[in-house]
């Protein structure tokens, strides 16, 4: 169960500890509306620790909104989202503490253009995690090496290819040492020849046991790396299951129709 740190019970200050027995992410009957338009219509799913869950579905089906609800970039209209057992829809929950455990990578890399690659990786470590410069540099360099960009720490983002920029964005997220990573179409903005290097980095992360939720159109990646494939359409999960099985033998007409267009 959730536990409080003694003596730290002020409103909004309560520190809830992650529950190691809870799933990494559990979503229960999640609804999200923008004005009158309901874009998530009752979503239930979970991601276990170390699992890679891939989310596919047509444009506008609510994939990004779902991902953004999981780290509360969007506020759910109703339902529950538990991150490591902590209810992030509870107003008492310290959202910053939960968000610090979730790395996010977007289609647009969102690097700081006026900072070097190394600085992009150290600034949040120093500001949010209060690491000193030497430690932040050390962790940043280890993560740049991991994504194959150890030799580019002094470059500015504009001097890198899109694929390199996305790998920097991944290294930046990893430098915060998150418990899980959310990816929203990380390769969709890339030229085709640059996609492979980014997927390779994600594959390595998965092999190391990182918990990952990946919105993607890369069916090969979903089949090879995913533990579970979720197909969304119209704000609901139409079907989910073993990626190879869903891709080879979809159970629903909407899934078949979508796959016939993308495969
Ligand atoms: P996907 O990522 O699957 O393409 P999104 O989650 O981005 O889908 O969008 C789902 C629906 O919600 C779309 O119809 C989109 O126009 C709408 N939507 C997303 N964000 C907002 C917003 N901030 N305000 C209003 N409508 C939004
Ligand atoms: Mg999207």
C-alpha cells in the first residue's frame, strides 16, 4: 500500500513511495475530453516492469493523449492512472516526484537549440535532481556513449542529423535515470535511412530491461521488441495481445483494416 514519510503530511507535500509489487503503469477506465469531444472513452491496460508495450492505431485515435495522460501532461477527465502503484490522478500526489521517474521522447526532439549536446543532457540533472556539474557530466557522457554519440558532446543540435538529435533526446531522458520511458512516434519525423539507428537504441534499452510504452508505426519493431501490442481506434482499445499474433491474425475488422493500410 501507499506509505507516507512520517512528518511530511502537508497538503500536496505527501511523499508516496512506489510500490514494487504494483505494475509500472496501470490505467483504469480512463476518459479524457477536450470540451465536448471525448477522445479517450474508457481505457484499461497495464504495463508490467520491464515490459515493452507498443501502441498502434490511426491518426486521431487518442494515442498521444493517452501517453500524455500517463505523465499528466494532460489531466484525465475521469478514471485512474497508477504509476508504480501511485495514483497520479489523486490531487494529493506530488506530480513532480512521479514525473521524475518517467522519461518522455517525442516525435519532435525538443532539444534546446542554443545549448551543446552535453548541456542538453546536464541542465535538468542539475536543476531538477540537484546533481553537481561533474556528476551530471559523467552521467551524460555515459548515456551519449550508449546512444553512439560520445564524440558529439560539443555539437549544437542544428549540426546533427534528425536521427542523431533523436538519440540525444533519448540520452537526455535516460540521464534523469527514469524507471520507465514513454515514446510518442519517435521515428515518425525521421528520413527513412535514419530510423534504424534510433530503433536500435530503443531495442538495446528494452534488452536491458527498461519498461517502455511506445507509440509507433514501426510494425517490425513492435513484433520483434514488443511484449504486448495495443491497437487503438476512436478512443478505445480495440484489441491487444502478443504482437506477432495480433499482426498475423487480428481478431477485429478495424484492426485488419488498419493493418492492411500500414503493412
Ligand atoms: P493520435 O496521437 O492517435 O493521433 P491524439 O491523441 O493526438 O491522437 O488526438 C486524439 C483526438 O484528440 C484528435 O481528434 C485530436 O484532434 C484531439 N485533441 C488532441 N489534443 C487536443 C487538444 N489539446 N485540444 C483539443 N483536441 C485535442
Ligand atoms: Mg499522436
